[in-house]
């Protein structure tokens, strides 16, 4: 609706009042017409506000805009800003600056030249890149290639399969599940379980409730690749408030947990601190003697 249409309904209502005052229209017709014109005026104002608040979008393909959702199919450029709707992109999307939205769902290729704040779920398959941070209030899942130029902080669970990279910390309150190839330039932080499968490099610490590093899980794999490089490398510390179950890993600093299980092809250069139990498989190499500690000592 344009501003001219809003003005038209205003004038129709004024004219209706004048006709009713001059008794040119009966009361029943007056009420019916007033209700109709008022509704149309409210709809016109709401739609104008919707269009005003919407991001600037250039689309080569199809675009649908509602109160709840911006849906794009094809190739699109978005200006960024506050878009308090769900954004759905199927194809190619380029966001020119910082953006705040509800859910963000994409299939294809999406690139943001700024940071992203999402108040709903973030779910992307294909290629995803944000040059700034990614903050989310719910879960985030990536299937394909994903790169975050700063920190990733979400309140839900992070799931990533394929190629995954963050330049800062990766923090997911409800847990982390990474498989494929990943590189975390900061720390992994979670109040729940962190599971790492495939090849991964963590430049700082892992702090979580439970840690599982899947490695080469079968006996054949463990034996056949026993002289190969470790799949996972942690350059900082590992601290879990509950259980640590890891293999095919190299840790530069300390490992601390309530119960610790060290599987084949594991190398710890720091000290292993455990509260209750420590299990060592064949092929584990420790630079220092393990130390039993109290539960309150499980901290950085």
C-alpha cells in the first residue's frame, strides 16, 4: 500500500462522517462503511510499516515478504539492519552489513559482510560465511562449509558437519557436535556434552560437562593408523566437570575430569588430573604422572 492509498481511506472516512452528520446516509450503512474503511486504513498502515521496516533487497528470482518471514529464491543482496522476521534463502544471498533477525535458514550460498544476531534457529546447508560474530538464542546447525570471522555464541546446541571454522571462541550452552574437518581459533565452551569426530584443531581450551573425541573407533582403524598423525589437536587445556572419553588426540596442556578414559593414539604433554577413575588404553603416552584431585579442583 502506498501513502496515497492511506490518504484515500482517511478522506473516505472524513467524507462518511460529513454525510452522516447531514443525514445523507442511514445509521446502519454508516456503521458498516466506517468499519470497512477503518479496517482498510489499518491494513494499509500496517503494510506500509512492514515495507518501511523491511531490509533493502535486490532479488534476481522470487521474493515473498510477510509479517513473519522474508523468503528469497534465487540470488539476492540484503542491506542488513534489524529484520525482525525469519529469513529464508534458497540460492545465493549476500548481506552487506550487520543484521538482526529471528530465525535464519538457508540452502545454497550465504555470505554476511558483518555480524549476525539471530533470535531463532540458525540452519544452513551449503556454504555459509559471516565475517563478524554469530550470536543466537536457539540451536545452530551447519551442513557443508561454514566460517565465522569472530566468536560464535548460541544458547542452544551447535551441530556442524563438513568444514567448520571459527576465528574466535565457540560457545554453545546446550552442547556441541562437530564432525568432518574443523578449526577453532579460540576455545570450545559448553555447559553440556562436546562431541568431536573427524579432524579438528582447537587453538585454546575445551571446557564442558562431558567430552567425547570419537577418533578411529574400531580396533582395525586404531591399529592400522597407529603411526599416523593424531586426528584432533588441542593446544590448550581440557576441563570437563564430568567425563572425558578421548582417543586419537594430542593435548599440549593439562587434562582434568571426574572420570577420564584415554583411548589409543593419545598423547598428553601436560598433566592428567582425575577425581574418581582413570582408564588408560594401550598406546597412550603421558609426559607426566597422573594426579588424583578433589572435585573442587576442576577448574582452569
